C-alpha cells in the first residue's frame, strides 16, 4: 500500500487532537464502491484539512459555537471521488468530538444550516475575488431522508451561470453518528438525479458510530 500523501489531521495545530479518534476518522468506511458504479478516486488539489469549513457570518458562528462546545478531537478531510461519465465530484469530511451529546449541535444546525451554507458559498467565491450570484441552500423534506440520523440539504449556485443547465448544484449530506459527524458533499450539474448516490452512501455512512 502506498503511503498517504496528506497528513493525518492537523495535530501540529491542535494539541488536544486524539490519535485514536483520528485513526477512526481516517478508517471511516465510505469508499468509491459505496457510491455505485463508475466512480474513481481523485486527488484533492489542497491536501490540508480546512479547520473552519463554514464561512464567516452569524449563522455560521452559531453552528461553530455549538460544535466547539462538544470538544473537537479529530478531523479527516480530503477523500474524494469523481464519476467517470459526467464529472460529478463527491468529497467526504469526518469529524469526531469528545461529547456524544449532539442535541444542541444538531438543533442549531437544523435551525441555521441553510443560512450558514449560503454564507459559506458566498465567502468562498469572494475568496477568489468573484462576486457571488444567486445561491440558495434548502433542506430536503423529512420524508426524503434515507435515515433519521441524516440531514440532507440541496444547494443551487447560479454564480457565473447564464444558462440553466450550467447551474452548479450540491447535495450536502450530514450523518450524526454519536461522537462523530460525517459530511458528504456532492457537486453536480443542476438537473442530474443524485438521489440514488446519496441513498447508497448514507446506507454505508450510518453503519458505524463513535
């Protein structure tokens, strides 16, 4: 087996990083075969985990505060897969916390996630010196959830897209797994049906807790 080119969590930056939790996050069972047929492993351009993956803003700040109250202990980010026939990209982020009580964290997420993700997408464009266009994050209805431990949000990003079929869409899927949280982000062209991929991934993501 080839050595991994990316580092094992930001342990040099966060002294309370837990090696056991980090190993668990890196061994999280989601793999390319979990997504269905036609997916390939793909290297990420930036192999350094982003500690703050939400952008600046009041909603994001509330989510961060609820997360930080649980005591952050591990992060693995950078596993990604691309679908061969249409370029759909899926990226996994796994976090572990000291506390298994996710109640306040999840309640805050469910109240503020749509606004927080709007803030985040706009912030990422501005980091590239591009003024964002119309961006909207919307929870899928509870009846669409493949598992009660999962929150599923769809994002539409019209930045720089003059044609409807050029709009970028995202499936943003968060699995609440005891002390752990796994987030799968799938980027695709608006109009493609990624529901089967999400459901297949969730079936694997919810097989384990920490």
